[in-house]
C-alpha cells in the first residue's frame, strides 16, 4: 500500500465556521493498462478505490475513485464546525488494504 497519508485539519474553529480539510495520499495508482517494459506483461491494477471521512464516528464525506485519478490523490473538502472532535480518514485499495489517519479539532 502507500506511505502514511498527510491530513490537514484546523486545530481550532468557532462554532458554525466552515473549515477546509485537506488530504494527500502517496500512491502510484497503477491503472492496469501499462505494460512492464522488460517482460511485456500487463502490470496489475492497484488503485485506491474508496475514501471515507468520518467525524466523531459519523460519515461526512466519501468518494469512489477510478483508474483515471492521478497518482498521489489529493482531496480537499469543507465541513461545518459544530463541536470538538476527531476526523477519521480511511483509504481502501484494490484487494482491501486500508490506510487510516485522523485529525482533531477544538470548537469553541
């Protein structure tokens, strides 16, 4: 699978603020269409196919990724700060391998 993902969650926000969440996953995203130059065989597909973000256990954002997504997928989205808590992120690769990360926010 990939290296440890990078996530950027604001440390603090006021109740009702709209905050931007950023994620970056280092991953080659092999489409399954390229051939190995030495052997001529097709390199098997190996992509991150799903991304899920939960806040305090409740899903707030998800994405189904396709082979046309770039290597090292970067995702940014917005959320409304309603309470302090933890954002949990999960990337799932073909074959079921998963990588997780989290970030905390304090809402006043």
